[in-house]
C-alpha cells in the first residue's frame, strides 16, 4: 500500500524458475504472490515478467489471479516462434 500511496503507478513482479537467470537465481514469487497482491491492492497495475522454462504453464493462472495486461515472457523459452505468438495472443485476450 505504501508504495502506491507514495505515488507509484504500478508494481513489477518477476517470476523466475532459475532456468533463464544467468546466475541461476530463483524467485520466491509466483502466481500466489500475484493473487495476494491483487487481493490487497485491487486497483494496482501488476506488471509481471515470467522468466521460466515453460511460460505457457503459468500464464493462464497468472491471468486468472489478477495479473494486468503487462504480463511479459521471454520468447526464447517457447518451443517455436509460433508458440511464442500463440502465447502472446492468449495473454492479449486474457489481459
């Protein structure tokens, strides 16, 4: 709450499984974090970046849990360019 009251327009959430970070960093945030933020801050814009081996595995859950249209993913994680396009379309429809 304090960040938004201080003037922030949106919050950024990184979700990493360690497969895309150069140092193997894991994020302790996931769909449950997005769900909790949405519940506590219903009007906040939640910009979520998915850096996972299979971003399509979490996109539907993130959209259902309240992620805003700022959901991004690393296209090279997808099996093909067509799969990346399909995922982008899914996000656009859901957001």
